[in-house]
């Protein structure tokens, strides 16, 4: 893959990430923000908060939009580079199938596996004294999950000639689940919901964050797959039309 193709895919990946970010923003606004408001109301009812540096209205509109859209563009660019590296190395899949497969694997490895160990918390949940530790462990879980996923793919490819594709995939998947389970068992857990915090609200917030990520990754896989296909496999009719146009004489006005 030459540098021009990589650049084209990178630009399209960022555009797909921006579009996916818009869809994720809609989900975040309608599913996540109401849960945040409820959590803040609980926090204010039980604690004396300080002066707001940024109003809640600005946080839920301009701040949310900026954060999600900038994240979407950056996410799209990184995912496009990963796509360029993975294309042709993960099997004989077309551009669209490869994009969807990569998006699904990214959703599981980058978000779902760390989420099951360290789920997102709304305001009022979590001890401020353990914030740095929880953040470091969450990032560690992301790194471990991605490395284990890559190792599982390599293991599956090496086992395929001996076991066949189906059995090799099952063996690699089981190895991934086992390794993740060991990481879950040895890494510390946190249960820092304050007394009286509604359990329903906590899980609604966590499900909302999961819905945001599922929307982002799924939309990106679909949109980027379509754009990547146009770069990697241009339509024959378009190519033939261009050739015909090149050979056609320029009309002369009478």
C-alpha cells in the first residue's frame, strides 16, 4: 500500500470518525446527559459543591459536542491507520468486511473488555482519592486487552494449518477469554458508590456509555468501509468511463 493510498484512507477515516461522532453525540445527549443531571442532583443534595467554573448548560452542549467530535476525528484517524496495517493480514476479506471486522474487534478490545472490569461512573460515584489509581488501571486494562487480542489473532493464524480455521479460531478465542479472566482476577476492583445512590441510575448511566461506544464503533465501521472500498476497489464502470473520455476527441464548437 503506497503513501497516497494511506493518506487517502487516513483522510476518509477522519471524516468517517467525524460522522460517527455526530451519531454518538446524539446518543450521548439523549441517553447520557439526563443520567448525568440526575447524578449531579444527588451529589448536590448530599454534598456542598463549590463554585461552577463552567455552567452545566455549556457542559451539556458546547463542551459535550467539542469533546465527542474531536474524539471522533482522532479516533477515526487512528483506526484508519490500524486498518491500513491490518488489511490483508487478517484474512481474505473485502474492504467493507475488513472495516466492520476491525471495528468489532476494536469495540471489544478497546472498550468492552476494560468496561466490564472498570465500568464508567457518573458524578457522585467514586472516591476522589482513588481517581489516579482507577485511571491508571483502566488504561492498563486497555493495553492488556489490545495486546491479548493481537496475540490471539497471531495464535489463531499459527494454529490454522494444523487445526483448521474453525478450531483455530475457537482455541484462540478461548485463550483470549482465559487471559482476560486472569487479568480480572488479579487486578483490584472498586465499589465506591455512595450510600443511597440509586442502583438503577448507576446502571442506566453505564448502559448509556456503552450505547455511545457501540454507536461510534458500528457507525465508523459501516461508513469507513464504504469510503475505503471506493479507494481500494474503484468501480469498473467509472474506470472505463475515464478511459473512454481520455480517448474521445474534444468537441469543436460550430
